[in-house]
C-alpha cells in the first residue's frame, strides 16, 4: 500500500521544468533576469506586486511565460485569468540589488553578494492544487548583470533616489511550471528569511493564486 501511495503522489507531482532545462530557449537565470526587467520597469501604481487581489496580473505580460510574483512582505491572495498554454514563472523568494537602490556599491561581485546575503537562512515552499513541488530548496538561481530601467523615483516599486537605467544582480528561488490544463487551479508559495544585517526585521512572503486557465 505504501508503494502505491508513493507512486500515486509522484504521478500527481506538479509539472515543473528542471533547473538545468532551457524553457523556450532560455535558462532559469535568463528568465529570472527577464522577470526583474519586467517588474522594475512597471510603475508601483500599476505593479502586480503591489496588488493583493490580482486585478493587475496581466500588466506587461507577454510571450510564452507569465510571471507570478510574491509581495514586498506579507500575504496576498490573488485571482487571475491566465491564457491557455502559458508557462508560469514563480518568484518564491529572491534578493535583488541594483546601482539605483545601492548607489554606494560600485561593482558586480558586491551587488551579487548583497543579493545573496539578503537570502541567508531562506526557507521556501510551493504547491500546485495542494500538491507540494518536490525538492524546492534546490531551485536557487543567480541572475547576474541585469540591465534594468526604473520609472520615476516616486513611482518605483522599490525605493530609489532617482529613476533611469541601472545594473542589477539577483539571487533567489524560482520555479517554472509547465502550462496548466484549462480550468481552475490554486498555486501557493511562501518564503522567509530571519533578521540579518541586510534586513534587520527579516522577511516573510506568502501568496496564493486562484487561477483560471482559458
């Protein structure tokens, strides 16, 4: 009976692109970079990250992959309609540092260290329709030397003194789900870090997506 249950659970495991795959011709690191370029470019008043209910899910989304974000801290429960055939790129827990956010950091290795340090002690989890994605802790990726463009400072989703182009580095846990079948699905993910020098209060992120694929 135990074997049958294990086999059944394995067959029901969410369909995920392996970490060493190149979904749609790009690596996980490449998709992580694309996600940051997309997220940073969107003014906070229109950003899916600052929307806790899901009305902005489609903002700026294009191509074969849609990005599903966490929050700037705290919980969100979002309801979204996703076109059929789209893969889903989950930003579960990530650290990101750019020359606009940290103007005193002048070189790439130090920016990357800033991003990595933000994730020290990170704990992550993710599930699809109530089934956990296995080995989620292994899906840690570094996206190096990302060219990003910030909107005006007052409209940036992250605190910056001024808008404009910048170099960004990121580190974190991402998972790309293969396209879900038409119908209703629930995607849940969470991530947290303990207090650190980078973030004295620590960080916690918990998001549930109620998706309609059609």
